[in-house]
C-alpha cells in the first residue's frame, strides 16, 4: 500500500514537470512540451516508473520519433531517431 502511494506521488510530480497534459502508460504517453522540466531545453525527456512511462519532446518531429516503433531500450537508436545528423545519448 505504501509503495502504491509513493508511486502515485512520484508519477504526479513527473507529470507536473512535463509541462503539458500527459499520462503514464505503456507504450509511453508522448507530448510536445518545449518548456518541459524533465530535461534540458531542446532535449527529449523520458521518465519510466514501474513499467509505464511519459516522454516530452521539444517539437513535433521529436514527438513523432518518440511515439514511433523504435525500441526505447536502445539509447543509440533513440538518439539517432531524434537527431540523425548528430546522435547524442545520455545515460543519466
């Protein structure tokens, strides 16, 4: 019961930081939110908790890449889809 409450509170916090209406899901809920506080400006932010995730993108093209069929478990593929000219990943 405590774990459920903690998970709910953590998800609520991350949704607020997303800066746009989004819900945790599987597959992830993806929104365009240039002002998202999940990540630095211009980056895509992804938060996964207990098998469900949310993602914010700085623009429509990045949101389409995040919502596409690529594997979220492959950071290099995700980085390449978001920035084909200069893929960058962060194992933060």
